[in-house]
């Protein structure tokens, strides 16, 4: 049985739906989904079926996706390195089927040693699809939409300022492939980082408030305006992907 090294990083805790409805709300405690585990088969598929090995590790909900720990919902997993896509898979929900059943998990981390098709599940998720003693089992999985509650949030990384800014979309129904910042009469694409942030530094982002155009992996777009710079916090937007 392979026990992976405990993965560190940040994922997010849930915010009540009452707060999510208020545009411009800021919080340091905001989940990339919900405290309630998602039911497998309850959301539409957004990708093709994959097959590989399933293992488990001591997940906290944090990891390479830079989310905060989510102790009340550990239905999470780490993606294999070949399918990491420079962190584009972060926040993706996945229905995973093993010998004993199916579970829905959210991608929050990277498994560097895993091969294409493999997933490293939290212990809690693994034991829902296989016996813990097995350690490694054959799985199939498919990306699905997340049952996000309320609008997306824009999270500002610590250290963000009018001259350098890093942002991350949280509570998204779909994985994100691009973030643009409105500047003058056009849009500037932010630079995607392997740690699941998008960086604006050339030209300077300015003091805000900002307008972001956010593109999901299926090319849906939403635009969030009037977002103030709140360092280390998440600003709740107005919209959500279909």
C-alpha cells in the first residue's frame, strides 16, 4: 500500500448562502465548493471517461491548488502530473468509480508520481469506493460540473498590490482556463501559474476596483465588475457558470 506524503497548501471553507448572495462581500473563509459532499451522478459530465489506479493519502483539502484546508468536506483528490494542465484542473469535480461504489470528489492537489489516469484520493473518499487495506485499486472517473452554491468568488493572494496581483476563482461550477483584466479599452490576459493563481504585473493592475472576464474550460464566460482589492480575502461576485 502506498501512502503519499501529506500534501500542503490552501483550499477554502464554505460560506453560508446568505453571504454569497451579497455582491462585494469579502471573507477569508470561503469554500471552492460546499461543505456538503456532492452526490455522484447528480451533475452533468464535462469531460471524457478516464481509467487508471486509485490510491489514497492524508488529505486536508489543501495542496498544490492553493486552497485552504476543508476539514468538514474531505471528498477531495490529487490529480496525476500528466493531466495537471499547469493547475487548470484545480477545482474540477470528478465522479470516481471503484470496486465498491462511486464517489464525487474535488481536485485540490497534485500527485507528482501518479501516471495519466491515476487519482490520489483522500482516505475518506477512497474508503467509499474500495477497502482501505487494498491501498491501490483500478478506477474509472469522469469530470462533472460542481454543485456550487451562489456566485463565484475572486480570491486575492497575499502580497497582492496595485503593481503585482495574483487572483484565483473560487466556488466555480466549472474549471477555469483564463482570467482577463479590463484595462483601458481592452483586456489583458493574466498569466496562469502552476499553483492555481493568475498573475497581473505588466502592465500594473492598478488600485482597483477591477473588472475581470473569466473563461471556463468549455468557453463559457462571465464578467465580474467592481471587485475591490482585498488582500488575502475572497470577494463574492454576482454570477455563476451554467
